[in-house]
C-alpha cells in the first residue's frame, strides 16, 4: 500500500483557536499536548508525517503581557479530529516552561495550519525501501510520526532509528518506540545512544561525535542501501551527519533534515516588529509585500539592516512567522521585484531559491525597492 501524500507542503499559513484535549507527561521536562480539531477546520489541519505547527499564546514576560510564538513538530501519524505535539522544556524558554508547568486540558491555543517539508519523498511499492533516521532529544517528535506512517504503509519498508539522549529518563516516547519494535520486529531497528549512561555496547554509549558516527555508518547502518535519510536535532549533530553522508557519496536529494536550533538562534521580536524609525526620504529602502491579496508598503532605513519580515510586521502584525531564525520556513515569500540577500537558510530547498523564494526573516534588501509575495 502506497503512502498518500495529499496535503500540500506549501499551504498558506493561518492561525485558528483550538482547544487542548489533554496534556500528557512524557518525561520530567517534556509533555505531549493533544489539540481538538473541529470538523469545520479539518481541511485546514490535514498534515503529512514530519510537518509542524506554530503555537501562539500571550504570556507574562517580566510583568508584561507578550505574544510568544513557537514551532513544534506533530508527533502523531495523521488522524482526523486532532493534532498532537510534544513540548520539551528549554533552559529559560518562556513558552516551553509555561506549557510544561501550566498548560492543561480546556485551555485554548492559537494554532497555525501545518507546514513544513521534512516529509518522506519515498513511496513504498513492490521494491524494498530502507529508511534511516538520526534524532536527538526532542528531534524524535517528527521522526516518530514518519516512522509510524512509513512502517504502516507496506511490508517492504524497513526503518532504522538512531536516537541520542543524555540518559534513559530523558527518552521521549519510550513506550511508543518499544511498541513499534514489538509491532515490526523485523523491519524496525532502534538504536538508543546515551551520552551519560553506560550501555553494554560502547558504540551506543557517549556522545555522537565524528568517530562514533563513522563507526555507526560502517557497522550498524548499511549506507549504500538506504533510500532516504531523516536528520533532526541540534545544528551540530545534523551538520555532522550531513557532512559524513556527503563524504560517503550520499546524494543530497536523499537527505532530509530539520533543525530545532541553528547554533546561533535569533530572538523573535514579538508580533509587531522591533522598533525602527525611517529617517527622511532618501536613506530608506521601500519594501512592498502582498499578503492575502492585500498590498502593504513600509520604509526601512538603510543603516538599520532590518529584515523584510521585521519591516512588514511593523505595518501588518498578521504576517506569518514562527521561529524567525531561518529554520521553519513559515515566513517564506517570493521576490517579485528588486534584490535581497539571505543571512541563513535552513528551510528552503535549492529549487525554491532558484524560483525566487526567500525566508523573509533572514532576507535584507540590496536594492532601493523590494517587493515580495507571501501568497505566491
């Protein structure tokens, strides 16, 4: 049975208010949040395994209410009427700490429609399919959705998962992963790597560094037979895996990756854009944009090095964004006039860039006038 890839990965994002059905403790620092999706919104929340949603809430920050947005991967295989995301507490994280400490059933969250391209390209058929994922910590959240869906799609699918954590108590979805192993004993291989606990095999103990990864690729994983790779976790691990696979000649089109941090995370400036004051009429960029069929325009000082997203947010608070760090791709738009440069890009595919798409959170004008289209 083939996987049906029906929902679009390029859907226009929009927020809707969804009720929290349940909050389930996964580990000491992580919870699974189940959200109810009413029938009238079902078509807006169809999703592919591996996609994410942005959550929005107004929280108290230093005594002042502030809108906070964070992106979280959907951790369940697609099913009508609900969404499930896992929220792991980040050190100093306002949203993640609140979700772990205070979020409860009956609360209401603003939830953006699913987005993301960390989705399988391989469609199982009569031939055998071999898939491998390397995940760390909360990087398991999209991977477990992909693993469940792909293993259920046909008897010819094999899935290997290398899952890195500090200790056994930090492993998210431990029971669910064990259940997958019991359900597909010959087709699902699970390799727990614990950095702060000694395991029987030295290969599965300690942090995954270049030496350990080379051993894993040379013994546990049959690189030449893998049809698709899924990498999800912190920047350092994902980049290490990408580099190692490239050295072994794995084509880039076989490697899917998603970052939870870039190593140099940006700080989103809320929903209105950081304050920037245009000066006069000569030393400004003119930034125009199309969103939901409506045109907007704003002046941006050349000296401010302001992103297109930040400028647009100053006049349209509903401009879509989530991470503002070049990771999620929510703020994607097409340049239709002028030129820009992107500081970082961890979300757009090469063919999208070739067609003129940019991440507006990372895009800065390099011509006097720039126009982008969020609806394209």
